C-alpha cells in the first residue's frame, strides 16, 4: 500500500484526487490550510481509516513519511490568487521548496500541478510544451504566473541536481462539481448566474477563448502522470483541446439551464489571455490519455451540483 501526500487536498481537484487514490487502495494524507478549500469537500472521507487530514500551510516545512506527493496547494482562480498576491508567491515558491525537500528526504516521487498560465498571453497556438510563453512579470496575474514558473524551475533543479523523481503537469482550465461557488471562474460564475436568473457577465466582447476539461478526466491524467517511469518528468499539457469562446459558453449554459438571464458585457480584466488551447500530443503519446467527457455532459453534472448546493448551503454560495 502506498502512502500518498496530497497538498491542497480539500480543494476542488485535490478532494476528488484523494477520493480516487483511496478507491485504488492507497493511504492518503491530505494537507490543506483551507484558504480556498473546504471541509465540505472531504467530509465524506474523514471516516476512512486510510485517510488523514492535517491543517497546515505549505509555506512552512512539513515532516511526514510518504511514497508519493501531489502538490496542488495554491489558489487557482484569479480572484483568489490576487487577493493576497504575496501569499500566492510564497505558496508557489516556498511551498515547492518545502515539498521538494520532503521528496528528497523520503525519496518520494513528486508531481507539481503547474498551469497553462505559465504561457501567459500566448503568441503560439495551440500551446506546445516547448513554447516558453509570454508573461507580464509585474502584472496582476504575475503572482500566480511567475510563482508557478518558479515552481517549475525548482522542480527541474531538484530533478537535475538531486535526482528527485519529479513530474510537471501543466493544467488548462478545468471545471466540475466542487468548484468554489464564488471563485469568479467563468464556468461557476455563468452557471450560478444562470440558475438564479441573474445577468450572465461576459468580460470584454466574449470572443476570447478557453478550452474546458472535466474534473474526472483531469484527475485520471494526473494519476497516469504520477505512474510514468522516473525518466519522464514532463512538462506535459493536460486539458481539453476543444476551444470555445466565452460568448459561446454563456449561450450553452443559458440553454442547458433554461435560464431567463440576460447576457451583459463588463470590462476585461488586466492581462486576460485572448486565446488558449493545449496541444496534448505528449499526453496522448506518453500517458495514453485524452479527455473523454463532452462539454455538455460535464456542464450538466456541474449544473446539477450547483443546483443542489444552492438549496443545501445558500450561505456558502454567497460567501467569498
Ligand atoms: P482550489 O483553490 O480549489 O484548491 C487549492 C487548495 O490548496 C485549496 O484547498 C486551498 O485551501 C489549498 N491551499 C492554498 N494555499 C495553501 C497553502 N499555502 N498551504 C496549504 N494549502 C493551501 O483549486 P483547484 O482548482 O483544485 O487547483 C488545484 C491545483 O491545480 C492548484 O495548484 C492550481 O494552481 C492548479 N490548476 C488548476 C486549474 C483549474 O482550472 N482548476 C488550472 C490550472 C492549474
Ligand atoms: N470570464 C467572463 N465572465 C466571468 C468570469 C470570467 O467572461 O464572469 C472570462 C475571463 O475574462 C476569461 C475567461 O472567462 O477570459 C476564463 O476566466 P477564468 O477566470 O475562468 O479563467 P482564466 O482566465 O484563468 O483562464
């Protein structure tokens, strides 16, 4: 039985990863400071003997014994990571140093959840792993973009210099049940607005594109990446290569929810990337993976989740 540490394990992706690892028979240690994560996401796991929860901030060193580490700790939505940008940089950089130090001592294999944001506002489409990106190093998004880039550097240094078995996943926009209702991300915003017949807020003209990967597909990819041989460290793009405009997404969500919402336009946030789509050739070749959940199915499951959440916990839906 493997002992697996998941930092950020009470978040949107982390909680589902913990669940899948437990299903597979692993022992799971979930570490989280509950900055954006919630106990409600892991409440159903607390009774498992093989599940352990530690409230801890990854900017501080952590001492546990483990065979594998998934490093997910970091707020992922622009609103959340910009609220305390200094803490975001510390989480990305000090957090990476702490978990890499732990991996070096315990000889654990370690996976970093990096992001498509390391490409910034890309000048190359679709984005391939060889592309170095186009990032504003001092802009509003830089605490996250540059923090994650530095974490990739640290992972590469520990691999090259210390022989740590590292893996880097570059995650593109992912959605699904357990997204934070108020993280301001486009899928959760549009669904909640549509369900409550509030205005659907499109930033800019809505012609900017993103590609959306369903949570279950993403977690499957992360587990496959962790299981690759030590020679493979990535980075590897993980996401859905189908590209949608925000206008198209809004119309689709309005239709699926039968909403009476109006579509309104609001100012585009600073440094908002115009176009984003992953080239997933490496993921297909090395991991034998590609996303299988059509956007419609994933959206319907996410809509169902938020419909229930609005009834069960309206306060949580209103909270930041
Ligand atoms: P999330 O905000 O739901 O989860 C992040 C978790 O990390 C939360 O539980 C939060 O409380 C915890 N956390 C934050 N700072 C911490 C700290 N200093 N110490 C301990 N715990 C801390 O976000 P998510 O969508 O589940 O993202 C998980 C990871 O995947 C993040 O690293 C994110 O950057 C990356 N990622 C996600 C997406 C996406 O679309 N969801 C895209 C690219 C990258
Ligand atoms: N967006 C939007 N309306 C919203 C929230 C987001 O039009 O209510 C846009 C946002 O400007 C961006 C895209 O949707 O162009 C994706 O935003 P999100 O915050 O989900 O992710 P990211 O920008 O990090 O890809």
